C-alpha cells in the first residue's frame, strides 16, 4: 500500500496550520494515505493521542535523532501507537540501539549515501551492524573483505557507484536482520 508523509514542519508553521492542511487533505479525499507527523514542540501528549485516534491511514511518523535535541520517549510513544493499531515510521532512525529496542514499522535514513560522499565503503557486519571502511586504509579494506583492485582501479564516478551499491546491499542486510529480529520477538508487519 502506498502512503505519503505530511511535511514535518509543524514547529515552523505551527500546529494550527498543520491541522488546517489536514482538513484540506480530508476535503480532497486523500487524507487516508497520509502519514501524519508528531511535532513534539507544538503538540501535547493529548494532541498526539488525538492524532492517533483520528488517523485515517493508521500510520504516523516520529522525528528521529538530531543533534542538539533530546530523544523522544520512543518506547512510550510507540506503545501508545501499537495499543491503537497504528503503524510508526521513524525519521532518520538508523542507530542499532533504537532499532534493537523499539519496534518501528518502518524507518528511513540517508546514511547509506555517506560512503560515496566521504570515500568510504559501508560494509555489513554481524548482527545488522555496518562499519565505514576508508578506501585509503588498505589494511581495513582487506580485513573487511573488500577488493583493493575493484575499488582502486575505477574512475571516481565508477568508484562512487560501487560505494553506493556496497552501501545499499549492506543496509538491505541491516533491514533483513532487524526485521527477522522483531519477527522472532513476535512483531510482524504486512508487506
């Protein structure tokens, strides 16, 4: 099933504006596919619970980890969601500690792009972990099973592509690991 996410700008425009936009989406008969977003700076816990109870898509988003901001009480918020049969998307949510302890339905991150941006290979490790291996470190490349020839005999453009593909495969493995982990814990999500 396809969804779209409302703009995560409640802190900028104010919750009244976000609520007005939601009403416009309802009038257009497209609100049922909208992943509404919790804006903790402008919404109370009661507002959050009301948002869950009124969610037509049964899918909400929580902001992820950002510098200079304290973490949300993810476990508490997700329990409120699950108690109401509402799915939860975690924005910028890639840290193992959270993926291991909180059953998000879905998450996103741009971390997979870091390798191509910074000249590192994002390599999968056991238990869903990923490590960044600098291409300048021949010892680390060999230790992590990367072919020196494959990476160093490429043009910069080809090298970036190879780094991106390595990262994509690593993050797919990470996704599989954490999905399997939560399945073993009795948490399943529809495809």
